[in-house]
C-alpha cells in the first residue's frame, strides 16, 4: 500500500492530444506526444503544476480503448500564441481542483504497470478512511479524469520517459 496525500491544483492552460488507443497503442501514443514536445520545446513551468500528465478518460484494456489524453501545462499569458505553433494539439483550460494522489517511481520505460493496482487499492482504502462516498471521486469522462503525472529528474533522451518520479491521482469533487 502507498501513502495517500492531497493537494490543490491551480487553474491551468493545457496543450493536449487526446485519442482512443488500445493497450498496445497506449505507450506509443505517449512517446508520440513526448516527441512533439521534444521537436518544439515549450516554456517550462516549474514544479508539479508544470509537469506533463496523462488522463485516462476510460480504462484502456483488451475490451476498452480509453480515450487517453496527454497534457502539458503552458504559461497562461502565452497559451494562445503557443497553441498556434502546435496545430496538432488542442488548447484548453483545466479548472482549479483538489486531488488525492500516491507517489510512484518512474524508470526509463515510465511507470510500471505493477504499481497501478496497489495505487488504486491505496486510494480506495484512503477514500473509505476519509468517509468519501464513491460518487465524490471524479472517475467519469464528464469530470476531470484519472491521471498520471510525470516529474523528470533527468533529461528526455531517445524515446524513453525521463527518469524521475510521478504520481497516480484522482481529482476530488
């Protein structure tokens, strides 16, 4: 089990790429998004607020194809100008929100799938301890979606995700 913490996330301008992908295509989709950003770097926003992240709008499995959305926060004052430089990405604003999360290690191939099940169990146990009802967690497409945030400690090289750490988060209603 992982330790669960909460945090407040500010309103953010995001450049995003959203697609329905199957299990085999999910990792390739993430690499495609990283490649776009590597070719044309964006201004950096420090800390977790500026980290790129992936939203699971639906479970990706043998029977379901998501959709999945990769997002990169951009400075609000420059958002529209930057969006014009990335016609393949969509600009949107994510509202401020609170989220529960567990920290996870990120290796050269991203976050291991072996961490997801214990992360979900930890969040479920925390939710019960807090007395949060199931319908208070935003796990539906019309809400904010389940997300994985990646914070790099190394540089992006090749086609791998940078070494560092990340987290598995559930926005709270």
